[in-house]
C-alpha cells in the first residue's frame, strides 16, 4: 500500500465540478458518458477498445474501484456536474509510481471537451495530493500525440521531465507508444496554478479537510 500522511478526500468540490469516489449506483451515468464518447476515447485509452459493456459490468467495475479506494490501494474518482446528474469524466490519484508519489490520470466525455474540466479537476487533485496526502511528487503521463492532454500539465506548471520511448500499451493495437512524463514537487506547489484553485475537500465522514 502507498505511504500517505492521510488518505485522499472522498469528495472534492470546485467551482464547476464534484469530484468523488465512485458508487455502483453511478453505473448508468458512467455508461452514458462512455457510450457517447467512444470515438473520442479509443485513440488514447486502452480500456475503451472493450467498450461498450453492459451496465451490470459497469456496476461491478465501480464496486472494484470503491473497494480499492476504501482499502487505501488506489484512488479512482468520477468527475460530475455540480448536481451529480451527469458524469463529465474520470480521474484518479494512482499509486503505481512508487513511494511518496501519486500519478494523476484523466478523461473527459466528448460533449464536454474544451471546457477546461481536465485542468480544473487535475489542479484540485494536485493540491490535495500535496496538502492532504502529504506526498513529495505528483506525475502526469501523456501520449505525446495527445495534444489536448499535453496542455493540461503544462498549464498547471508541471515540469516536463522526459519522453520515455515505447512505454505505453497502444490503444489501437499496434506497437507500444511513447509517454511524456510531467512532474510537480511539493515545494513547487505554491508557485503553480493548483495552489489557488478554489475547492473544498471532505473525508469519508463528510468532514471538511484542510486543503
């Protein structure tokens, strides 16, 4: 399990979004977001090649995400409209990059691309990763051909570390693709756009966290 000072929030509210851990009851909303976005997602997301799937399988997937969240193993979030009646996308604080670090991933449904939601949600997760979880490093990894996704860490002020060759499974079934690694360290947060994003973060009991 990751070594974190505190677990990530269960719910984050920003100016335009609700970012929270998934619940199996979100399955119909998730399915709608994915089924209407497959042409948009398939060039970049390996898992999109297996879509669409029945809503029952979506519910089981969300049970899996929630279980890992509750056990402190990995932290996958849904991105919702303020009234939580629409899934705008998905994101997460992933534990796969080692000690004292978290990786942010994200996707946005096709109908909401270009609204700045990936930037807003990633800024919020960056801030809570440092101020709530207490990590030293946050990374975002992007396919170099995905120009829209590349703009997110650059806008947030992440440093472009390197391009690693043939590290990502191809979403289209070809050979592995390159990945650009972006990094922000804890002592760089205050100078980044993530530091000033308005947000409220809440723990599993609904208590407001210092973020």
